[in-house]
């Protein structure tokens, strides 16, 4: 058995890499190509009731960096616009042809018990390994009372999850929207409804850019634009936070997680697994670079396991969770100072400019005897913010070195200047007592 073999919500997969429900999983030929490339599974593009939806032209807005690399895509595409029976027939065919690969059927329906149950049964009968409930789409469908319109209401998350669990005997993944104040509320609702796992994050509500000639958001449809779902490497930090919150919360820590959001490399996948995910789903990276990116993901993750001495993915799954804490639990007395390696320095001065203009004036710039420039850290002024390290274009040129100050570990609740720890619940209680939260 491969080191990358894993189990997600009771479903065995040859590796943790699945394609997320999106254009790359919309039809037979796409999914076959994905399996030929080595993907362990796919979540079929979201299925709905007939008649099919009508998608727009154009559909994608893009956020580039200065080098024109795509760091995020905003899309206004809806669920599949192909007939339900066509999709189900293709799922059945691929299940027979690729028995060792996973197919999850994604679904979405109006808020009607009969419709949810009938659609779930049809999808289950096609032979899928599990069903994913799309409660996160932030555009087009939510205006019709579906997608994130359901996923932003805990009671509806619980209800729709329970409806599907009542009629199918395969694992159910509840897909959560990030467009919510507290992801734990949504995760707890899914768990109450009987979800076997949660998939997150769905796309982030956004406008990618504005066309200053047309004076309209992009993508532009006949001179007008709208909000859409943002995905790609730019959303990875949001996804990591939300996955970590679910994994470390006592009430949801046993909930299986299929992680989504900005995964482009094996390292991205490993970070999500270290935060408790059982597997990952990829979309934008495949759209930008093609299905063969999974080769590098597989090889990189295998090398990582070998280098660290891990026999399987489960050996490091969740190992980062104990180190994810609330801000108040961090050690106030821990101190670091920046150190600049002169041998690697290219004398660009970015560290100096960033520190001088926007931080603590802790780096000096001096001309040296060879006509170049030396950059020196002033330890007494350096607060260890590490901005200089991040703006430096040369890897490992600047590193942050811990200071042995002999001070004990000290957290904010223990700090003598902290009279009381105040959270949202205690704050609300104090307002009730004073009557200040009355309408």
C-alpha cells in the first residue's frame, strides 16, 4: 500500500489529492483525464434539479501580482448546466472503469425536504462513494435561496444535512462557506445534522477588479458585473485558519475534514493535513497548470514523509493542532532579533526602507570601503516583527534569532497589568446588566 493511501470519512483513497467540485469535474472526459494523471478522487461538479441552469459569458475575473502570476480567480459560474441524467450516467460509467478512484457527488437544491431527498437518492444510486452538500456558493444560486443562503444559517445547515442523512447510507460531506462570522457555528450545525465530514472552504465573496474603461466589475457581462466566488492561492490563509479552528475545537475536533483553498503544491497539502485535514481538494491550481500538477504533489509529499521518517499521512496528521492557540496564550517574554547575512545580501535596501519608513528604525545603512552598502540591525531597537525578513528577496538572507533573556514564560491572562480577561460572552452580559444593548 502506498504511503499516501488515506481514509476520508470512511472512504479509502489511493492518495489525499481530490479535485474539487468545479469546471474540471464537469464531465466524463475531464474526470477520465484527471484519473489518468493520478488524482485519487474527484468531487463531481454540483448537480441540481432539472431544468439546468444557464451560465454567463464571461465567467472569470483574475487577480494578478505584478509579474502577472495569477494569485486568485473570481468566478461567477453556477452549478452544472448539463442535464442531471447525463451527469449521473457518466458517473456510473466512470465508477465501472475506475474502481480504485473516488467519486463524490456534489448537490444543491432549493430549501425543500422532498427535493433534497429525491436528488440525494438519485445521486447515491449512481454509485458515488459519498455526497457533498454545496452550502457555500456565494453567487447566483444564493440569490435563489440556495448555496450560501443556506450555509450562513446554522439551523438550515443542520436541517439539510439531516434530510440527506435520512435517505442515503453513504458518507455525507457538508461543504461550508467562509462568508460567515464564526466557522465553528456552521461546523457544529453540520455535526448535529449527522455529517460524516465537512468540506471547506468554499469560495470567498468578492469582486476581483474593476475595468476602468467600462467602469464595471470583472468579469464583465454586456457592460455589467457582479460579485463572485474568490479562489486560488490568495485564499489559503483563510482556509488554514478555518480548518484549524474546527480541528482544535473540543466540540468539532472529531469531525473529518476535506480541506479546500489555495492548494497548489505538496507543501500546501501537508500544511492542511498537519492542521487536521484527512485529505485535500484542489481546483484553481489544476485550472491554471493542468492535471499533471498532481505528479509533483505526489512526489513532493512522498519525499516529505521519507525525510521526516513518517510511515503514513496519519503519522503527522494533526500534529500542528496543539500549537494553534489563542493570542492570549502566547509567550509575551519570547524575543527574537533580525540577523542579516552579509554574504547573501544583494544590497537592495528593501529591509532598510521597510523598517525605516514603516516599522522601528532598527536597521542602519552605511557605505562600506568597497563602495557598496552595509545593512546592520540595531538590536536595542529591533522588536522582532520580522517584516525585514519577509520583504527581503533573497531566501535565508535574513533570519530571526531567539534571544536568551532568562525570562519565564508569561501569557497575557497571567500578566500583572491584565485585570480581567474579557470575551464576547462576558461583554454581552455586562451590556445586559447596564441595559446598554437595548434596541
